[in-house]
C-alpha cells in the first residue's frame, strides 16, 4: 500500500495507511493507565467506568458517539502544571486543543491562564468569565476586528506574528488610547516532533518572524518605536507531540541570544520568554511522555543556564500546554455497527462515528489505542481496523489494533486520548452530526457541549 497522495485527495481509493502494530497484548481486557483518564477502570461486571459511571449508562443516556471527559483528571492535570512551574512562571492552556465555557471555568478556578487564537475562542473565554488580563491572543492573521476586540477587552498579551501585525496592533491600540502588552513570535530554525528534532533552517512556515537574516531583530526595533505597544517578551514554538527536551535547549539558546542582542542594542532586558507548547502525551502504550514537574525543571534549568552564560537576568518563563492537559482526559465512545473479516488481512470494525469526530488519523497518520468497554471477553485477539461510517476509504479511526475475536454489533468500544483536537477539528462531513462532550465527575455526568441536531444543520442552510 502507498503513502503517496492520490489525485482525488489524501487517503482516497486504495491509498491507505500502512499497517503498524506489534504483538497482541497479554490481556485484551486490561486498560493501560498511560493512555486512559485517571478514574477509568472496569467494574466487577467488566464494564468500563469513568468517574464512577458505567459507559453503558452514559451511552444509553447521551447516545453514541460521544466524547467522555474525566473532569477530575482535567483539573488534576491543570493543577499539576500550575504547581510544577510555581509562582515565578505562567502556564497558558492552549485553547485550540479543546475549548468550551466549562473548560474556561475549570482553568480559571485552577489558576491557569488561557491562550486563544481566534475571535471565537476569545468570545468563549470572555463569556465564561476568564479575566482578560490572563488571556494571550495568538494567530498569524488576526483581523482588525479581532485585534480591536482583544485590545478593548484588555487581554494580557497579543503575540505579534508579522511586520504588518506589529503596525496593525500598535495603530489600533493607539487609536483606542491604549498601550498593548505584546510578544513577538520568532522562528528559531528548530523543528521538533516526538523524539526527533532538526536544528536547521525551518523558517519555511507561516508562523513567526525568522531569526535568520536579522529579521527578528528588526521586528524588535520596529515594535520598540511604536507608542501603542509595550514589548514584554519573545515567543517561540518548535513543534508538536514532543518527548525529547533537546529541541527546547537549542531554541532557548537562540532566543536568549536575541535577548542579549536586544540588551546590547537598546539597553533593555525583556522580562518574558514564552517557549510555547507541543509537549507529547501517550496515545499508545509505546509512548512515554514526561511529567509536568520534569518538564518544568528541565526548561527552567535550560533558560537559567543560557541566561547566566549571556549575563542576562532570567526572564519569566511561560509555557502553553494544551494537548498535555486535555488530551488524556477524554475518550470517544462508539457503538459497533458491523464487523467484516477479510481473510488473510484484518477485520474491519465499523462504528457510528469516524473522521468527522476524529480527523487526526486521516490527516496526520495518527495512532490510537482502542478497547472493548461494555464487557470483558475471553476470546482470542483479532487484528482489527476501526473505521467510521463516512463515504471515504480513508475514514479510519484506529489503523491497526487487537480486539477480542467475539466482538459483535452493539458492543461499545472506546478510543482513549481523544481530548485534544478531536472535538476542535470535528466536522459535518456527509452531514453527520458532531457528538456531545459529556463531563463526568464523582458519579455525576453532564453535557458541556451538546450533540448537534439536524435542526442545527438546517438552520444554517438558508436556501
């Protein structure tokens, strides 16, 4: 099978992801705590529970597919990041991973800040009561209307992404009689993903102002000359699903080098440095993410060492975990519709959702785990591919996994670690309705984002 793009679109016709799987697990009923939310376990009847509620009850009450979020786990992870970095650093939850008004309230209560990157995310944050000074506004092409709304609201920082945006934000802030706190996002030439990073010329991307060629230094010069801006720091983001800290070390070295250049030229030391997010989580048992306290210690040591070498005061560090907080807290609950064995290949297990509720497998070739959750089974393992109900050959949720050979229509299966980006990137492909998000805590379940209805679809279709 080929990984190359098909003329009719990616993952189309016979262009399917290659199989990637290891030997069957010793126990198909076991739930690896690395990939499941903290309160997930099996009860005495073999049914998986979350927050004390059986998934069979949740499916009956809220239907499937559904995103099921462990609120206690979310709060615990948010608290762990806040505690790990302490009072001398800032933790901004990256709202793009998953955002709702309930999540905003949890973040506010747990003492985290919030990073948004659109007018819609900003509206959600403000409507749920997040103090504006605890909001950072990202994005590579913020509209004038979005910028004005952010400045009027008093957001704590706007991250400037281009030379045009430096002028645009300064002009809008000055016209409103404000002086807007801002950071400049730079591209440091480091691209990091999972266990590998490449420290070469990766300026060829839409985000940030390249450090190479003196462009970042020129951006700083321009920002410092504008009365509408208060430049408070430099922002850098190097990748996604990162487990190895080496990329951050190279990035910090280059960012601190720019801070030293700013001090030498302008006689000021910027007080903040934001190292972005991208910290990895466990999607399968093979993944081995670091704990927040380990990440905090490593980043603090890296920045402190680089600043001491450059004879700079250590700036206040900011980080932006999104996936690392919400990703492990949720799973997607599906009902099996058909089970189709293909001799000599694998068994196709079709569920009542698919690429409309999890596009990451088709888009990024992402890997996930899956388990039978409505019962236990003593049957042997079968190699399965979990697919959706969409009219698309690339509609794959889990490429290859082992499920019990007695799996049957009507069984419930769940895919863990779907808290990040799945609901955020959900679509209405084939006019399928987007699932609800159900939060569970201490035996109580509630909908925090309701299921779409056909009326919702038709209401937008004005004819």
